[in-house]
C-alpha cells in the first residue's frame, strides 16, 4: 500500500509548485518546453490542465517564443531504386541549440491512396524528383512531380499544399482546416483580419493572360468561394506599384504582417519598393526600402514589433540587416553589417550559395547547392552545418509555435475534405 502511494507526494509537489509559483516563473518553464510536452501536461491533473490551457499564459509564451526557420527537403523513402517513393519533410531549426525538430514528415504513396479513394479513381503514378528539374534556391520544377509546398506562416499556423490539396494547419496541435484548390492561382499571403478575428488568404489571377487584367481575391479560411477585390490602389500611391504585373508567390517571397498591414519584400515587379496591403480597407500602397539592390535578395522579418529586412546577394560575403525605425517617415537603420569569412569555409568554395539573415539577433543561414545549410552568427563565425542527402533544401519561412485555440479549426469539415497526411511519420 505504501509503495502504491509513493508517487503521489511528488505529483502533489509539482501541482502545488505550478499553482503557487509566480506567473513569470511558470512562463519561463513553459516557454522552454516543446508544444508536445505542454499538451501532455493537460491530462495529468486539473491544476496542470488549467496552467497548460490558460489563454493569457499561452499568448505570452507565443510572443516570447523565438521564430524558428523552416527547412523543406525530400528524401527517398525506399532503398529499392525501382520503387520511387519519397518522404516529404519540413523541420524547424532552433537557432539557440542548433537542433532540428520535425514539423511535417510523410510518404507520398499513402496520400495518393487517400486521394484515389476520395475521388474513386486509380492512384496517379508516383514520380521521383529529377535533379535536373530542381533549380537551386527555387521551388521544384513544374514537370508534374508531386510536391509539398509551404506557402505562408503566421501566428503559429502554416498554409500548406500537396499536389492540389490545400490546408491551413497548426503543427503544434495538429489541427487543420481544408481550403479549396488554389493551384491555378498565385497565392501571395495569409493574414489575420484584426477587426473580425478571421484568417484570410490573398491571391491573384490573370497576370499570365494577355487579354485579362490581374485581379486580386480574398478567401476567408473556412469558406469555399473567394471574394474579388479587383486591383485596388490607394489614392496616396503616387507611383505605379506594379499591381497589374502581380507579385511573386508567397512560397518564395513571403510577406510579413504588422498590425493591420501586410508587407512584401522589394521585388523588381514593384520597382524595388515594399508593397503594403491594408487588410482592413483592402487597398495597396507602398513604402520605400533601404538601399535597394539589383540582382540581389531582400527578405522581410519582424524585429521588436518593427519591420526588418535582410539584404544579400548570391555568393557575396557581405550582407546587412536593416530595421524600419520610423514607419511613417520611412526611416531605416542599419542594425548589422555581416561578413562571411569565405576563405575559412571550404564548404563555400567553387559552389553557388545564398546567405540571408533569419533572426533579429543577426543569425545567418547559408543555403548551398551542395545540399548544405550553414548557420553563422552575426560575426560570421560558423556555428553548425547541416548536410542533406538528396536535395538542396529550401529555407524561406519561420514558425513560432502556438497552443492558442483558433476558431477556424472548430468549424465542421467539408464532406469531401481529406485529412492531411503531414503528421503520419512523426
């Protein structure tokens, strides 16, 4: 009897600690736990369930949780070269510990079977990626190959597609909402509509049709039909913001939302200005970028609740991080100028590589065509290298895990919705 009761005092001590500890102590503990571990606290007892479900605590932890770059890559799922199956993987990189954490992982054939069963058709052929169809630093070629694509990341949610099936999902809780097929559109962003609490997808169509002008559409997550908003330009935009040309897809050039405004990194199509979408009035405007460069890359990130931008060039050792200190006055401040010591890094010799700043602390990730990703600090010191076997990985988005509940996952699923396979290998 004594042995049976042994663990109870320790459990009671843990419960009493979480009940009586100062909120800051609880926050510091919870923020260091993986989301999966926090979820496991809930069924232990009522006190831990209340702690692990307290919305204000979860919101604070989400704000304090540093963004983790997402690395997308594929692997052969079968050693037999005649059985061409692939594993699709998305992993989050913890920049503090240089460890990779799986976010998605699944094998394509299982999902083909689901699609075939849902449509009453034979499963389509499974085609392995050809190395010749993969362009360094871009998405896979359009040769009919199956592919997993991360289109957007916001508030711990990911907008993801595989083949022609689209979802918004929370990897931490594995909840999901199905979207209509957007494969024939250019999806340029996912944003939170602040006044309504809704999440919406912004996309455009028509730019490839010479007889049609580009039209922009807003799709509320949970709806099956989008709303046409035309090509709305703010009267304050005294220059052409290039809306009729369209924007690059968010999968390659992700925007950043601050408050009610969605911002895209400078693109040649917009004359290297930062295009801005007011999510409440649904009109486009633009902002000036700091020292825009031609033949280079500019990527946006959030820094102390302000807009920041990484400026770099392929194969060039110098890159910069800028912060927009005066939003209304378009005044930028150079936070870091970083130099990569290429001569001390043999992995960068005689290959193509692309560096970019991925954190407010000046962390740099270098994507290499030899399937390496290098992590350097803001002083150019090499901290870690990650070798991938078969594909040059793609790093474009970041993820801030969240356990906050979202209403979009409570709505009934459409009758024809297929459960995403993304978590089958985890």
